[in-house]
């Protein structure tokens, strides 16, 4: 069944946005001003809670408060809710329910996948240069290797092969390769089956060499198969792509509920049965001894409701948002001199609209836009606090000067025509003003 | 007015923001994130930003964090390091006010449509009879910060509010306590914000420039000690030289970087009659005649006769003739000129200019 996209008051929101008077000059946003007057073009940071999610979670905030680790009736009620949620999530991801490990969110999932649990792997992790810090920093901490990307942010297959070869020929073992399904800043999508093929190819040639030469690497690999697991951070992609297809080649998948209209503080690491993982959080042994801690029942139920809604509305939402994005990007390119599309948008997530604007300091621009009620960001929301160029843009080869004017607009499942219209009025005026003031 | 209130996370700026709100101004708070490195008392450590944010919330003010780390590096930290490498003794707080609070921040405020920037400095903005503005001393003479604000130009003075200048520190703390601000009992910040007390100036500089051990000699050229880094020795310095005790107090009277030699002598050798200032900031046509000159943040202002002179490329400097012999001031230190002026609220000592010791 396809439900109509958008929240119930979507029409009302659109009308408010459309009838908004010409932007008043630098209206102050007071801390108590109503938040629903804002045009949110920062849906990559987080997105609005879907109404079906709030409804599904509601009973777990009152009478259905049981701990699923117990055995009495309250506990059994919670177990049932978790089991059903797990099955629904598995259905949308395209995995077995037993392969879903609930976590506190994307960062924990990424950390778990890269470290392999406790004790952390001694074999080397490899990841792309545009991974989220929740992957990148763990790979660096474990002394792993970083693989370059092309101009559009997708992993460079030749470089991946070269890195795989250099690790194995130096007598070391590759523990995991992590390649994000879609990038959280610029939205570019990786072809994971091609990545998996590249890894398999490299493993085969290594296995051949090992048999001939009895290398250290093959002896160091207890599984003996030489098969290197592929992890994908699908946190940003899961709101848009069908994971049954897009993530089919991955052995481990990181997910986060709040990026797809669910609550914060809940996510999952999907680990296929063929892949071994140790627990990273030890304790009561919930989640089949792969992750401990009392399950966040309300969060899990909300997560499942959100993922279900994404799946049911995917075609319609993606189509509608892609059209809005097209309008936004075209409108921006036409109305703002010196504005360039950071990556080719034809192969990005439908909501992403990343631009670099010459001669503009993005912090100033974003403040002016906020004063007009338009919210966007300069990069990933975790990077706020540092104005240095984002590691993603650096890896893409964007010049530091262009990166100073980087703005990430990102539409969400409930973005409206009104949002785009307001943005297209506000951005050119704000850019003009920032340039007049010399930055 | 629409005012952008700079909140450092301390008690003064919190109360300043509160007073503006009470006066009916439309106020938004901002904390500048200037320094990503280690800091213990600084304006920009994580806990200071948190304190500022919570104080703003207590006052029901929206709160922004502006990242001016690059500008801080360019205008404050970089020059601070370069000055030390050249044997000069800079005052980074003056440069931070000059370049960050009243230039970069003020321009950002103007961009965003604010009428003024407010800070929690203990100083006042007064109006002369001709309508022009000057910096005057704060009501609390022990806390007066007019010295570090001498760089403000006419344009800036028209757009700066110093709401707590008329209050003593005790009154500020009383207001903060009455408002139940979490910053009410915080100790005053001190020292250079980007240098931790534990590690110190030498350890900080060491990471950025090569420091050279030096020899300490007396007036006769006899070696009396050594220093680990001649770059951190300052004219007039007495402590930290580890000289043999018992003798009369000895002060640094000369630092010669090329030979890495520090000369010490008695206090009388530090005295001088004249001084030259460069990199001047001054109010219109007022940089001549008898004035009171202050050479450190909380030092006394002493009388001198000053005259403008122009160098080869019309580079203006100020010649200072002390009325009584005065302790020599290290190169690049700020000297601020105060003079009596008629203001709309009576006769006052106001800042009429200042410059860096040449």
C-alpha cells in the first residue's frame, strides 16, 4: 500500500511557507519562536519524526514498559514488540531477523563493525576517505588504511585494489573494508556489488599467491577462507535506497533510526550469519551475546515503524523529493553567480543538494539564511565547531577556497514546494549581502 | 537597539547581556570559538562555551557560536609567536580586542543587521560635547579595562556597548547572584587564554618556534646565570632568572637576541626619560600635549608630554617625554594615553589614543 507522503499538516505547512511575506530584513530568531515556522533544509543532520512513528511508540512510553529480558507477562509483551520490529526491519533490509543487532545508533554500529568487538581486531581495517568520522577515526585508531575517492565521492576501485594488495603483500591481514553506501555530506552513492567484486578479486589473487608462497597472511587468517568482510555505513542511504538491493553485497550494515524519521538513540548493526563478530559492549548478553544492555523497546518499535514508512512510500517520496531537489539546484545555479554543484547530482541521494559558493564564508551565509528562517549546514553536523574544510570535500579535491563556501542543503521526506520557494528567494539575497560585506 | 552580546562564559559578560535585556534592547548572545588547542582559563574552552550557552538560556537569549579560529590564529596567535621570535613582548588581549571582538565580530554583527556589539569589559563609552565617543575608565578602578580597549576607532565606538562599566565587580556579582546566573561565582579569567598555566609560555612557543638558551651577564659582562630561552625574557623582568640570592634585586635591562645575551642591572638602569610609540590609534587631533600614560593593564597612568612626528614615509609615531624618569617598557607593549575631557556627563579622564612601544 502506498500512503500519501508527508505529514498530515503538509498542506498547511506549504501554505504558510508560500504566503510568507518577502523575507523581512534579518529577523531575529528568538529561542522561544515557533520552530515550525522554519524551513528545514538540513534533513541530513536529522529528519522529522514520522507521524506513524510517534503513534507506534506511544504505548511504550506508558503502559507497555516491560523489559524484554524478563519472562513474565510485561516482559513477554516487550519481547513480542521487539521481535515484530526486528522482523519488519529485517524485511526491509533484506536480511534474517537474527542478523539484526540493535545498537544506540550509527556511531556505535560503525565502531562495532570496524573494531570487530572486544578485543579489537589486530587485522587492518580499510575504508574510503569520505567515511563518517564514526568509521574513519576508528580505522585510523587501529592503524588501518584509507582509500581515495573519485571527483564525485565514490570509492576509487583501482586505489582500493592497490591498498588491499599493499596490505597483504606486507604480510598483514585485512580485517574489514568499510565503504559507505551514500555519503552524508554530498550524497554520492557507491556501487557495493562492484566494491565486493573488487575485494573478492583481490582476495582470490592473494589466495593464489599464498598457496604458492605460504605467506604470513594466509597463516594469520584463522578463518582460512581469505574472505574479507565488507561493511557499509548505510545511515544516510537508508532513508532513500532499497537496502535489499543496494546493500545486498555488504556483510555488515550500519543503520540509524533518526535519519529516516525515527527516534534518536536507536540503530542497528546488521551482521550476516557468514560474518563473525565479537561483542563490543559486554554485560547481560542481550542481542544473542553480540551486544549487551537492556533493549530500547520504544526506540526499536519507532525504528521499525520509520523504516516501514520509508519502504512503503519510497517510490513516491523519492520521485517527489528528487523533483524538488532538481528545482532547488537549478534555481540556485541560475540565480547565484559563482555557485557550483559539488558533485554530479545524477548519482546522489534524492534529497542531497551540496553546493560551493565562491567568495562566501559559509558560516556567515548560514547565519543570514537562519535569520530568514532557512536552515542548512556547512558540512556534516558533527563537524560544527571547526571551520576547516570538511575531510569529504578535501578528499573530493575541492579547493580549500571553494570549500570555505560549502553549503549542504538536504531535503527530507516531508520537504515541500514552499521550502524550495523560500530557499530560492533567501539564498541569492543572502549571498549578495555576504559578498557586499566582503566575505 | 538590536544588540549582539558577546558572552565569554564569565560573570561580567553574562550580566552585561542581562542588563541590555532589562534596558529593552533586543539581544542575541554569541560566543566566539577562537582557540581549539589547550586552555585552562580561556574564553573558548568547551566548558566556557557551555557556561555561556547555559547563561544565555537562563536569560532566555538565543545563543550562537561563531568560529573565528582562523582569524584568531592570523591576528593574535601568529603575531604573538612572531613577536617573541623577534624579541618583542606583545599583548595578545589588546590584539584580540582590536582584531576579533571589535573588528571581525563587529563586521559579522553588521552583516547580520545588528546595531551594536556589547561586551563585559569594565570600561565605559562616554560622549564628548562634540558628539564623538571615547572610552573612559570603568567604575571599579581595580578592574578597569579601558587600557585594552584603546584600539577602538570612531566607527567602532559608535557600535559598542559596555553595559557593566558603571558597576563595580562586587555589584556585577550581586546582579549575577540575584539573577541566579550560573556564572555568578566564577573566578576571574587571567593570563593569556591560549596558554595553559601548567605548561606555560615557553612550552607553548617551543612548539612553534626554535627557542635559544641564553647567557645572563651583569653590567660588567660577567656571566651570572643562564636562561633556557632568551625569547621569553622581557625587559624589566625580575623573577624567574634564578640568580644567586643575597644581592640587591636585579632586573633585565637588555635582551640581545643575536648573541642570546640577557643583561641584568639595578632598578635605576631601567629608568628612561623618553619613549617612542608606533602603530598608533588616536582620536582626532588629540595626540599632542600633556597626558597621562599607562603602560600596563592595571598600572598607574603617569604624566608625560607627547608629540606627533612623521617618519620617512609619513609614518606617524609619538614621542613621549616623561615628566619624571620612568621604567623602560618592553618593545611591542601597549602604552595608552589618557587626557581630561568634557563629556556630556562631566569632566573625565578618557582614552585619546595609544600605540605600541617601538
